[in-house]
C-alpha cells in the first residue's frame, strides 16, 4: 500500500514484511511535495507526482539514496492553446497543475497524467515529453478519473482503453465524460475521440417517473460516486453511478461493433418493453403509484413506502416581551419584506393551520402588537429610502438602502420596461438631497458611510432616471467644487481630492456632468481641462486599457475609459483593432465569459464579462445593442427612461 500524507510525503506499507505494523517512508526527492501515488507494472516500483512533476521511484532504495527518475514535468504555458494569442506578462504564469495519475493496465511502460487542461499519455522509455495529449473540458481537472482495462479490437487486433472522468466543480451539474485511447499492434498510440459527455442527472430525470411522494421542485441529483465493472467475456464495461437520492444507475459500453440491423432490432425491443410496461393490464405487472422506477427489483424491506416521507416538526415559540420589540424592530421589518417577495409553493393541505379567530388570544395579541410597533418605528426612524442590495445583512447597520443599489435597481426596472409609477419617487429624491455632504460629494448610505466619486455619479444618475435633473435636489455649486478639486496634474480625476487619477472615478465624474448637461458649459471643466483629460485617457491604452498608471491592462476599463472618451467625442482616437483583440483573448476558453486579465489560469466573472460586452458594443460589435455611455445601459433602455412621465 502506498499513501501520500498531508505533508506531501510518501509512505509504503507491506503487510508481508517482517514488521507489518510499521510503514516505511519512501526515499524519494526530499525537495518535492507529493500529491498523488500509483503503482507500476513492476512490483517494486511506484509512480508519484507533485503539482507539476511526475516520476517513478524504486521502493527498494534504502538509506538516504534518491532512486527516482523524473518522467515528465508540466510545461510552462500549457494552459494556453497553440493557436491562442499570448498575452505577454512581466512574470510567467504558473504551469498546469497535475490532478490525477494512473497506470494503464497490462502495459509495462505507460501512464496517464491529467492536468488542468490536458490528459497526457506518458511512456517511461521516453522521459521528458508525452506520447500524446487529449484536451479535456474541465476548467480545473476532473474530480475523479477511472481507466478501464484493455478491450481487444478483433478487426485490427489492437486494444481500446476507456477513460471516465467525474466533474463535480459545478455542484448542481456534475457529469461524466469519457474518451478512448487505442494502442495498435505495432505499439503506436492514437486518440480515438475527444472527451464527450455520457449523460447527466437531468438526462436520467427524462426517463424516470418520480413517485408521488417525491418533491416536484427538487433539483436533479448530481452524481456523487461512480465505479467501473468490466466483463471480458462480454467484451464490455459496466459503468455504475450513484446520485444524491440513493439511486444507482448503470450504462453498458460495448466494444463490439453492432450492425445496423442489430441496432434497429434493439431499438424495437426497447420500444416494445416500454409499451408493455405502460399498458400493463390488471393481471400483468404494474408499478405501484408511489414507487419510483429505479426501485424495481429491490428487496421488499428496502422499497419506499408511503410512511417514508419527511415530517414537519413544529418548533415551540416562546411569548415575546414587548420591551424587546423596540430593540429588534429591524428583524420584524425584514421578515415582512421577505414575506412580500417570496412565494411558498408548499400545498396548504400539508400544513396544520392554527385558527386565530379570537382577537383577544395571546398569540394574536403578540402578532398584532409586534407588527404595529415595528411599523410605527419604521415610519419614525427611516432615514434612508431607496433599494438595498440583498437580505444578507439582516439586523446589521448595513441593512439599509444605498445610492449604488438604488441606481442599479432603477436601471433594472427600466430595462424590464417598468414605468416606475410604483417607486416612491419623492422619498428617494429626498434621500439623495439628504445624502449630499458639505464638500459636495455624497454618502453611500446615510451619514458616516462611504463617500467618493462613485456615489456622486449614482446620485446624479438617480435624479436623471427619475426626471429630476433640473430640480433642486443636488447642490451643484458644492458638487462642482468637489469635481474641480479632484482633477490631478496628469489630467485624470481621482475618487476624491488628493487621490490618484483612476479610470472608474474619471468616468463617474464625466458621466455625471454629461447627464446633468454641464459637461460643455465650462462651469466645471474648461476646454483645456477636457483636452488634458482626453490626452490622459488615450495614454491609458497599451493593447486594452488600464485604469491607473503603471498597471496592466484590465478588460473592465475598456468600458470605463472607452465610455469616457465616447462622451468626450474622442473615441475615434483609440486603436479599436488592438482593443478588440485584447477583449477577445480575455475570454475564458472553457467556461466562457471574460476574465480581468487574459492570463493562463485566470477565471471569468460577471463584472468583467458585462463591461467587456459593453465595451464591444461601444466598438460597434455586430448583434450587440448600442450602449448609452453615460447611463451605462442600452440605448433602448435609455430611450425608455427618456419617455417616462412623472407627476
């Protein structure tokens, strides 16, 4: 038995040795940290691997000798395809990490090594370079890999090996994929096919009729474990997989080619069996109503029964002290908000309803008093009106509306075509007025919270969306002074006076002036200020755009600075070809979306994906809606906002 411990050391245990209760430490390379171990064809050799290297070790080595042979090391830039554009960096990216190793059975020299991107075939007679490689679809390697025994190809007299991989990275979408390798009689290896999916849990749900006691809204169960059973006599492999609901599914993989006549006959027999089951008469076999299909053939004691259902446990709720209502009124308000937003789909006949006909009962009195006190306190103490981000900050000082979330929520409603009639317009605008500081900037969430150029933009955009840009909710004299004091010597604009020039804060300042029709009036920025700002923005382009001096290009600044130059009528001065190439190589090659930097090993995210698409829209990419650069929304939504009428 070979074991790799948490510290990266390899231990060998031989139960037939003179001291079977003691494990021996394998004398491998003391400088390496190992992660994987597998046995070799030779009984005294073991294959081991770290994050980036794969080697074999002679278990018979003794003392301090190092009897290892490095067969292969994960190459630099393996996470980049041969035809993909290479984004040059000051430091090279890390190599692809080794996730699994396995010996290919009944071969004396061959091993499989799976990395984050490729399945490599290694031959210990040719160290340093893999025999072949098969790209796989997993962004960080599969979670488990099984290699089948060889199956003989009677036509060409070669052997076929199947490799099955389980991916559980997306917990609700775990799936199995497979590929095949072929070894010719001459000893040459070939890749038969790329990795392909062999069915996910959702595919099983298409052929399963769930019992009436199963929840209808349950998400399809991911695959949790799988195993391979091989039958040489039938020249086939049986793949077993277990899903979260306890069901065990099987799929048969035959290595014998079937004729078209046999395929048609098998399909006909399968169809006849299905029809027979569905149309079974009273004397024939018939499924019980509550029993799922996958329980067929199970022992009677293991079958599901009507009693095997989840029971609702009623938790005792103590009486509420009225003095605690004042202290914890936030929780009552939040529960009420949540109850208005979520619809519970549980049938009412599954619940026991406690009648509350008596208004003088203790439970009724507590309920009424609680909500009445909470509603009163909410009305009296509400300082900020608007939208909040989520329910995750319940009972905290951050559980309030803020300008950024209000701006986002109003835009979301406009995108969906809402007329904003149900929005408390006056309360939101009063909150904007109350949020402005003496220095002209805005608090994000009431007095004492964050305050910088971002929230200044949000306040101006909220007034624009609600049709109040010409009303007296913003002190433009103080706001203008804040903007002027934030301009730096290089021409850019910082988050606040004294902060370095930044692409995001520059956009917020320029977009705010454009939305309020104060950009070209020279009451805030002179023409000289604008010319210097355009020069600063153009200098931020290398291939893409970077937001600050001496920083790498970042995909989101393709919008922040690109939109700023668009507003300033200077977008034609950029290099659109280089910018588009930068955005295209920023895409993640496997999971889609756009990354912050186009670097190997990076992951895409929602923020950079959105701003990259918005930047491509500014470039005029086909099939993308035009973007309103100041509001940061599509022109269609901006035109809808312009048509809104408020009393």
